[in-house]
C-alpha cells in the first residue's frame, strides 16, 4: 500500500472548541489509503483509558477509522474467558535418581577376568557385569571337593561294616562309629555346598564341581537392579576388594529420573510435596514428561537466593539423560477462569504499556490500555481494561498502533 502523509492542522480556535465540548468528537482525515485518525471524547467511552501524554491532558482517547480495503487485513474477535492454570516456571537439569543408584562392588577380593557391560548400557537385574578370579572361591571349591571325597569314603566304609556286622565280624560299636562318621561327612558336604553357593554359584554349577572334582574359581558379579550403567571403573587384570572405591560399576534405575530446579526465594511458599510437574526439553520438542515434587530444599543459597526443588519424573521409554537442560512447569494452585484475547490482540507500546484496539462497529477502533497476566494456549490473560463480549482487533492490531503513531507524528 502506498504511503500517504496524514497532516493534522489545528488552529487555536478549533482547539478551544474541542476542549469546551466533552462529548464532541474531533477528527481529521485525508481522502486516500490511510485511515482516519482522531480523539474521541472521554465521556463517550466509559472504559477507555488514554494512551499518550497529549491525549491524557485533553481527556481524549486515540481512535482510528478504517476503509473497506483496510478492514480486510484486520481480524476482529470477541473478548471471552479461558481457564488459566496457576503455575510456576523454572529451569534446571535432569539427573539420575540417586535413591535408586547402586554401586556394584565385588563381594570377595580377586582380579577381574572379563567385563560384560559398558557405560550407557541398559542391564536387567541379575545380568552379569564382570567376573573375577577369586582365591576365596577357589578355597571354597577345594573344601567342597574334599568334603565330597570324605563322604564317599565314609559311605563305602559304612556299607562294608554293615556287611561284616551281619556275620558278626565287627562289633556293634564299630558299626555305630561308622554311622556317625558317615553322618558327619554328610553335614560337612552340605556346609561346603552352602559355602560355594554364597559366591553366587547355582545348584547346577555346584553339582558340576562335585561330579567333575574340578574347582571353578571364577566369581560372577551380577547387577542387583535393572537400570543403566552410569560409571565403569573396572578393567581386566585389576585387583578389586569389597568396599574399596571406586566401585567397578554403578547402575541407576532409570524408570524415574530426578529433575532439579532452583526456584527464587520469593516463590518458596508456592511449592509443596506431591505437586504436579511437567517437564519440557530441547531434545524432545513438543513432548512433555510428567512427575511430582519429591523434595523441597531445606536452605536457600545465600548468593543466588534460590532454593532447590527436586521432582521425580516418569521415564518409561528411557529417553532422559543426566545433565539435560529442561524447563519445569510446576502446578502450584487450582486453575483460574479469566478474560482472555489472542496474543496478536495485545500490543506492547514504545513506553512499555500494553494496549488493545476495541471496536463497536468494526470500523472505528479505539486504543485502550490494559493489564495482562499469564499466557496459555495462544491466549493472553486480561486482568484490567476489557469487558466480556467486547470486540477487539487481533490480526492487524500492530498495524493500527503504527497508523496512530504515523498520524500523530505527521510521518
């Protein structure tokens, strides 16, 4: 559209006339492509608020008239109500659930033989992480083999003495001693089998040692939980001992992750345990993870004046990673119903005030200062300045503000 210069010429007599009639309307326009610009009497617009120093002094409200061609580029919608949730927004990061993170140590000392998992691998409960050559297991295996040999010997001796006793070749005392020795050997074998089972050997593996009379000093260390391997400090040939850090492996349960947010001190009273939390991440645009607050910090950082709020976030598909940057929206109250207009219907003026363009006949638009609140679903909450059912310009609102500025400056 070609630019036409709008010139406003005021003489002293006309200005006095305008100020004398509160209900009168002074407008000036020029035939052409630009809308008519003017100031309506404040008494005819009960809810209108002035938007410029000159209009405020004169008690007048800025308005713009559009022709049919210009009206095609302006969309008018009705001021309605919308449900706005009461929420607090903070930024933070994702972390592993340390309450469900396990350091996996070897139960007995020995040298690492082989590794079966690396950092980032997802493992199940009971899955082998690494094996070690354990001298303690070798000792237990040897004791089991010896106990098996003793039981075999005492069993054969008892069978022979029973045969001799039937022919009165041995005394009853000798038979009873053989029975006692055989029972003692059976007890020793059971104890030896249990000692080997403590090292994690199955019944089948124990039976194999007994049958083959061959010790197996390989100790298998399994994951105690299902999760993801977060650290690995193991290497083949490394000598490890129970409880000596660092642990060869660390495994974290990743079905629930932590989200850590530092919230301003001024918002502390709004946070409580078990509040609903929605998490958005740059890595997954448009996807929302849900959770609940689990821990409210007990102290405020004296340097930043912020407090830690920790939540547990459900991650059934194991998509979250520790250290991810995230935005946290925490529901702190019941939703409120309030007036709302589309985002395009709110204009931020040069002095920082927020305005909307109101119309009654869909041709003349009057600028009105408003107060806004939350933003949700493409709508802006209106706290003051508009009434339900009023018509406001949405698409084209910025165009109307620009036209008014050009008309006032004579540009």
